[in-house]
C-alpha cells in the first residue's frame, strides 16, 4: 500500500475520531449554538476529499463476489437523508446525513483496500498520538484541555477532544486496536503493552465510566480468547472467569443502579434517567419515523425546550443509544441499524471458526460489545463522527470479505479437483485384453 495512501487513511481516522477539532477550539473558542468556522469547514472539505479518494481507490481491487454490507450501509444513509422530509430542522438533517455518507464511503474504501492487521495498527497509532497530544495540551494550555461539565459544573479533562466522553471512547477504541496487534504479534511487544496501559489510564482520567468499562471489557475478551486458545488448564481458567463475570454483566444490565453505586457513580447517570422519562414521551408522539435525523434537539423545537427547562440545562442528546435512535429515526430506522449490528455479530462469529480470521473476529465482536455497552449512556452508530462508527463498518466489511474469499477458495479447490478428475476420465482409454 503506498505511503501517501496511509496518510490519507490516517487523516480520515483522526478526523472521524474528532481528534482535529481542537484547532478550531484554540483559535475561535467554543460556545452553545456556535456555527461552523473556517477551520471546521476546511476539515469537513478535507474529510470529503479523503473519503472520495479512499472509495475511488477501492475499485482498483477487483472483488469477484458481491458484498451486501455496503448496500445495507447506503440504505441506512438513504433513510437518514429521507428523514429530512419530516425533520424539524431539514437543513441540519441534510448536512449531518451528508457527513455520514462520506464517512461510509471512507470506511468502505479502507475496508476494501487495507489488510485488517495494518488497519488496526494504523488505528492504534492514531489513538496513541491523540492521547499524547491530549497530555501535551494539558501541560501547554490547561484552559483548552480542561472544560466545565455542562450538566454538573465539574472540571473535566477533555484533551484535544470536544468532550470527556469522546476522549474516553477514543481511548477505548485505541485499546481495541492495540489488543488486536497483541493477538497477531508473534512475540510479546513491550511497546504495545505500554500503549495499552496509556489507553486504559487515559480512559480512567476522562472520568467516563462507560469508556473505562468498555476498555476493560476489551481486555477481558482478549484475555479470554488467549486462555481459550491455549487449551488445557488455561481453557478451564477461561471458563471459570466467564462463569464469574457473566452474572456481573447480567446484573449490570438488569439492575444498573446497584453497579453504579458500587463504583461510586450517580445512580441516575448524572440526571440521564430523568431525561429518559421525557424522551420516551416524545418518542411515542412519532414512533415509526421519528423527529428526523438530528432534528429533535433544536433550540426552536418546543418539545426539546420543554426538556431543557425541566432539567435546567441544554441537553445535546438522549444519553442512550436506543432512545436516541427511536427519537431521531423512529422504529423503522432503529430496526435497520439493529439489523446491521446483529448481522455484523453473526459474520464475526462465522469468522471465529476460521484460524486466519480469528483475530479480526475477536476485534469485530469486541467492537459490537463496546457499542452495546456505551449505548447505555451515549448515542452510538447513528453519529458518524464517533470512534466506534467507522470501526464498526470497517471491521464488518472486512469480516464479510474474509468469508467471501474463503468461499471462493473452496469453490476454486472444488472446481480444480473436478477438473483433474474430468481430465483423467477424458484421457486415452486403454484397451482391456481379456486373457484367453
């Protein structure tokens, strides 16, 4: 792969990680309702150029089999565009849906041109550079790296990112990528272990509980896979760990208040459960198609203003992936994204049975598990400029490609074998002499 293409893919990953927006914040600062400034507009134009470049170059790689994943992704984006017809803010819907389209184009380009191992290596370095830049910014300009929380007034470490939860999610994504590198490495790499330590430490520093738990979940899944592959007593230890941790995960899903109290967090998720009560009422007002993509949380929407007044702060989203999906794109759109998630998990499980694609399968399953965990308190998948969204589409496409390549290889071997048999049968026949 040409070096300049790595630079294009690296810029695409950094921009979708929201790791470049700090330049706008340093020059123009930030405030509620801020419009796009020249730096943000330039980054968007560069993202469009990078996405189109990656997508165009992907056609140089001829695929003999048809991939369903890109078609479903374009179908989802088409629904986002279509929601502008009933959106409360159609201009915003079209603008954000257009950005989502170019993120999908770039994801398809990377998924068709890069090897899974080199993609994960590039992603881990992008996240690691973002972590180092956040630490440097904290030392050089504390006023830019720290921000006051919008809901509770606490001082949060945001680094080069727009918000602490974004910082935490990017660090969790870095943990996902570097764990992939550790799994495929032939020998233990101290540099990768150091990167993993930095990612987990930065996730903790972000004070994002969901991101920290997600990073630890990635470590647990990778550790379970490592023990399982060793067999023997190590496999038994993996089973014992799963038996102990599975009830804790179920308890966390059924009774999250108890888990939150144990780890010292507000059981109302910093007032999010109060928001959910109002959001559910608004969902039932437009249950099938929703209020339009990014069309609800608008300062001109009376329903949104009612929530702002009730909770005494400007709420940016529903703070729940499922509720945000139902609110913006309704049951129809949410069902489509849920189908994409379920399909990707199935593809990863099928790859899990094949040794060459096992590392990719573990990374894809981990990404889907992280989306489900983060989705409890943050919107996922329906936001394009988010660390997990491009990773989800890229790993899903790579998993589908791996399965199709394996299928084509089986067909080739079967056809080659039949050809050899046919050639042997169609060869010169020897006359059989019957002894007198």
